[in-house]
C-alpha cells in the first residue's frame, strides 16, 4: 500500500533513508518548532525535579546502581534522576507531548521508516 506523502514528494531523502537503514536512528533537525520543543523540555525538567508528579510515565535508568531497571516515575529512586534516563509514556499524561507524538508529518515519516503505520495507544 503506498504511503500518502500529503501531495508532496517523499519527506525523506534517499540519504536519510539509507542512514536509518544502516544506523537504526535518524535525526530530523529543526523538525518541530522551537516553541514546541521548549514546552516539552520544560515538562521533562519539571517531572525530573518533581518525581512525585509522574503519573503513567516510566523511567528506564541508564546509569549507576539501578542501571537497566525500570520504574514507574513516581516510584523511581531519587538517585535515578542524577544521570541519564529514558522516559516512556509521557504522552499519556501530557497533551504537549501527545501532540508531537501524533504529529501527521512525523507519522508519515515513521510509516516510511518502519514499513508500516506507527501506533500510539491511548487507553
């Protein structure tokens, strides 16, 4: 099934697709407006500074004694936030994050890279 390109040429160059195929990631510089990025960064900063504010988000710890462990944000030990972490499911609680995750231009690109439509589940 062809992917709709919103009436335009493919949103990715051949080089970008090749980079994805070889490396498994792709940086889309300046894809979102700086205002949207600042809003999400502010949300993340607030959550990290106030772990009790976590609701559904999950923290994967990427450093220290808890490396490789996964916690509900509210249950993560304070020291988990002292180094690199991965936040998952923040879109469940934050409209600004959800808006970016469901962005139509992004879902078209992800469909192309993943060879199928991406899915964000909101229960």
